C-alpha cells in the first residue's frame, strides 16, 4: 500500500485518566474498593499529580498536538458542598501549559472514578436519577475553571463499559451484579445518556465555541458461527448503538476507544440482550472457562496481548467506517493501545491500526484524530502488570514510541514498515 498521508491538522494525541496516573486519589470510591477487592493498591500511580511537567515533556518528545486527560471528581469536589479551588486552578494550569506548547487539551470529566461521598449519598449510583444533578454541578465548576484554555470536552469515558463494570459484573464500585437483569442496566444507561445530553447543553451554554462528545468503547463484532448474526446485532445495539442513538443530537464528535474484536454467539441459555454470549476475555474469566465453552462462547485466535485481547487492526477501520456511515458524526479515536510488557509489538500494533484507519479515511470517513492509550504506564484497574505506556513510569520511552513520534511529526506513515 505504500505511504499514507494524514490530513493537515489531524490530531495526534495520547490519553490518560486521573485515577490511573495521578496517584493518591484517596477520596475516590475506588480507593477503599481496591482494599476490599484485594486488588493491588493504586498508591502513587504514575505520580502525575506532581509530575505534570515531565508528562508534558513526553507529549512534546512525541510531537503530539493533542493530549487527553481527565479531572478527578473527588479531588475537585472533596465533599458534597465543597469545591477545591486550588485543585481547579491546578487543572487549569495544566490546560494552559498544554496550550502554550501547541498541544490541544481534551478534558474528560468522568473516567470511571467517582467520589466516595457520591455513593454514600446515592448508594444506587447511576440507577438513581439523583446522581445527574450532582455530576452536572461538578461539570459546571470544572468547565467554568478551564474554559479559557479548553475547547474539547469528553463528558464520559466508556459509559456502557462503566455501567456493565459497576452495575453488571460487580467489578467497579458500587459493585452491583445485575447482569442477569438487563432492564436495570438499561435504566442506568438511560440515565447516563440523558445526563450526557444535559451536560452537552450546559457546556455549550457556558462555551458556545466548545465541542462536546464522549469516548465510546467500541469493539469489532463478528458472529461466532453462522446463524449468530441476530445476536451480533443485539449486542451491538446494547453495547454501542443504543447509547449513540440516545445522544446523537448532542454530540460534536464521537470518540471511539478501540482495542479488539469480539465473537458473539446466540444461546438460549444466555440471559443477556439478544441471548448473546459475548467473547470478551473478561466475560470468559467471569463465568469460567468451562461454562463459557458450554454456552458456545468463542474467542479470536489472533495472538493475544498481555490483557488476553485479540489484536485485530482491520476492526478499527471497520467500526469507524460503519459509525461514520450510520451517524455522520466526526470521529476521534480517543483510545487505542496494547498491553505489551515485552515491548516487541507496539510499533507493529500502531502501524497496522493506523493503516486500517487511513484506509477508511481514504474512503471518506471524517476522522479528526488518533489518541494512543496511554502516555505513561499506569494503574490498570487492579494491577500494575499491564504496560500500555508509550513511556514507562520512570518516563523512559518504550519501544514503539519513536515510531509513533515520527508519524506524529511528519503526518505520514509507511504501511509496509
Ligand atoms: C479504559 C482505560 C483502560 C484501557 C485499557 C479502556 O477501556 O478507558 O481506563 O486502561 O481501556 O484497559
């Protein structure tokens, strides 16, 4: 295929999240959760709260012109009626520094972590409509403090993954296990979608020239066997399209987080939407290998990453192409990356995924940027073992980062390596 040239003004970025990088977010519901679950403690994480200037040096060394970070709700609002102006000023300073260096900040307001007090006040979490005005109040203060330097807002990171994790599988606080009661999960999805829409209106009122979207986790889906097509459609609608349908009038861009491909099987034994048996590594681990097999589950056979996820670059172009065709919203890839402790696969991963993305852009899909997950190694919700960083925690470049830096610098890439 030769050389791909990305459009002028294309955004080359990296993404991080507050809880995973800043360290010592003791006001988050995750802090105690880690202990209760017996997870490896997040502790100092990548130390980014203190080491922002070093992170910025990494961003610059990579020639990035965009950087996505999140604001930790529990730091900004340590109690239901208390906002910390010093914290808001610090985040505003980060945004200003990025802008000064020619790097466009993308600010996410909810990346899984929520204040412990929120769940004390609202033990039902997002099943309770009362959470929405709390989130909106936080969003208003956050945007008020940063709007001078920030135009691009991400209301939620992976809303449906968050709901399945927190309310379906009991992995995240508040740890509900309602997977067998999809109606309740759909209620949480509905409340969150409505909250996004309200946040959109609020943020655009505060900042008419601002842009608002969210980062949606989208996997490529394939039928596990002939006859499984309906289950694929039902799962696609539950995990991906339902939320987009409910929010599409309130988005300036659609953020896509893409990591892998999932096979979906239909089994009358499954209580999930569409009687689906989705072949996520986490689902297989959750129900146990033998039951997964019995249900007819299937995993991809591409070489797995350190997370056990199949590498499937072609899927990125496929999902972006389909979303562009069906919704016509500008697309930003806000996460894509590989857990690769050995460091031998990141370059090929980036090349193949950008090749796939370039292909669909050549066919007309409007893609405005690509953000790699992640800038630095960080806390992968329970463990430090997975290494997603372009930099190590010591801020040393990981293999593959020089390649990415060169693509970001030139806006060109040789697909053949
Ligand atoms: C999440 C990140 C996570 C990454 C790798 C995404 O689903 O937004 O928080 O670290 O995947 O698992």
